[in-house]
C-alpha cells in the first residue's frame, strides 16, 4: 500500500529545497474583471444555501466549462453539481445543473438516484467531441462510485450520468483525455479515484468511446494508496498522474504508457511540509497538475518548507518531462518568506500552446494576509500570479478579491469551505480564467457564496486585465447568460 511505501522510499527520495528564483512583492489590487457565473438556487432544508464550492475548469478553443458543488451539506456532498459554460472565451457564460444525479435537484433538473454528489472534474474528448464532468455520487454520506455526465453540444446541455464505477467508499475522482491526434491512444479518457473504504486504494478506469462505457478498474502495480490524483496526458500517449499519499504527507506520480492497460507504482516527488491553515478553514496540500505543449508536467501544492518554523505556506511546485525524474521543489515567489502571509488551495494553469522556456503559467490561490489569525479575525483573499518563461521567474502577485470573513463560508465537518481545490484554464486567446468561490455576508441564515471568474492575459510575467476591476464583489450575475486514510467528500 502507498501509506507504508511512503516511509520506505518517499523518505529516501527527499528532494532538497531550492532557492526562489525571483523576489515576490505584496499583492496589488487588480485590473481584473470579477464576474459571477453561477449561484445556488436549491431550497432543500438538508443542505446549506446559498453555497457553491470546489470548482474545476477545462478549456478547448473558445469554450471553457466549469463545474462545482451547489448546496453544500455540512457532512459531505452537495444538492447537485452546477456548471457554467462560455463559448466565447469567457466573455459571456451560461449556467445550469446536471440532470439525473440527485433526488434533491427537482424541479430545477430531473431527479437521479443519489442522495448527494461531490468532487466535480471537467474534461474534453477531442476525438469524440464530447465534454465530460465526472463526479462522486453519495448514498447518505458515503461515496457510491464514480459517474460521468456527457455533453455533445459544447457543454451547454448535459445528459443523465454514465457509471464509471459503482463501488461504495469512493472519493476524489478526476478525469483527463488524450487529445493529441497522433497519439496511439487518441480519444482515450482516464478517470482516477481512490477507495476510502479500502484504505484509499488508487484505482483507474479508461474509456475509448467518449465516456459512454468504461473499462474495469485497475490499480497501481502493487496496489498502492493515495488521494487527490490529477491525470495529465503527454502527446505520445503517456498518462502521468500526480497524487498525494493517503496521509497527504508526500506527493508522487504514477503513469501508464499503454493506454491505461496497466499502471506503474508511484514515483517520489517530495515529502510535504504543510502548515495547518488557521481559523478552521478546510484546506490540505492536494496537488494541482498541468502540462505544457512539450509534455512538461507541473505539479503545485501548499507547503511550509521555506517559511521559518513552518508558520505559513507558500505555493511550491516541481516539474518533470517523464513522470519519473522530478525537479527540486521550488517556491512560487508571491511574497517574501518572512511576510507572514499564508497561501493555500492553488489552481494552476499552463497554456498548452506554449512550452519550455516560453511556457505561460497562471496560478490562482487563496491567502490570509496574516497567517496568525483565528476564526473571527482571519481575512480570506483570492490572489493570482503569472510566469511567461516556464516558471523561471514570476511577475508581481495580484489580489483578485477579498477580504472574506470565515463565517460567510459553508460549514463542513472538516472546517469552513471554499473547496478542496480551485481551478484556472487558458482559452485559445491566451486569457487565463480562474474560477473560485467568493462569499459576502449571509442574509440571516442564508449564505451568499457563489462562483466567480476573472480573465487576464499574461504579459511580461504580469497579469493584464481586460477592464478595470470592481472594488467590491458584484451582487449579481454579471456578463452571464483527518490523519490516516483521508476522506475529503
């Protein structure tokens, strides 16, 4: 199992910390558009309204699709998975909810068989022209397999879900497709999840028909455990899956070179040194993974190794061209290591039309300006930072929005929640769209936590907004038509 594997070989492959390549500066107010793209319309008394959390995004050409939980239950899952789709590069958005998933979704969309749903992940299959949203259905509070919803009209409407796996105890699914026409496995899509009921056993399934059917579940070579895997696919068809171990104390990667026929064991990237985020905010060092046009994989996570006594987190990253050999862990220089700022929940984007020393990267993240705070004093902000040279250096960090008070956020048994992950994606014009949860003060017992996006071009390592930013959170929808074996539902 991966948990025991960690102590034997993850320690032996410890990668020393590298010096920062550029000196960060304090976040400045943005020239970025802040646009609300969805809100929670559900009214069932069993979950919290109005709350939307945990977005993922994917882009293809001028289409960007985002998916997120809507109507968060305190003890796991949501009323349904919402989506927001732009077909014009992020200028305007259409939003809705997935049909046929949960019993609590009527009359907004047709009902499904499950009590709740969680963990959305977005992918696009270019060979079959199909958009996919995989998610984690729940029976009660327990994972009840993995499902995939399909769209054949550019992410505007969605069919009832297809079953990938029907086992109980599933958690933290993620899907990616092979979109390189010269790849021997062009049109394969890969879904990863772990089974918490089996000690976070890592499992994979492959589809070669646009997500209509899925193959038998497979494990790593020796049946290891892990959580939070995010598959990426190289042009030659090699699938690389960065992932945490079951305790989230180390990050590694495994891969397949035969179209998902078999999977290797996990290769060490680094041990994780993560500061516990203050105020009871739900946050952990799950990886965010992306790939550039030449197949170089970037993996980022929150980590405190560069901070004195580990009192706050940086966002750090490592890279690899083969999923086996990884670079030294390097910090993103958002600010100085003695700044006292805490950074967490990163969502990394890499422009796949760029590569190598010209690769464009944008990172969206949450942060506390002061790490030493408590539930009543912590101020939660959203920030972003970019690089135009493959992360050799970074521009000035930008504050996107905030501050938010933690009591404005959905409550869970693992803390106040904006998401276990957020996401950023580039469109075909080189604009990076971060999607994230933003909250304002509740109205009585009703929350006001919804999905927002920004659009920014990368110019000389700095972010250039399309129009001047709002100096407050827009009130409406603008421009829009535990330790051991973790469970994070």
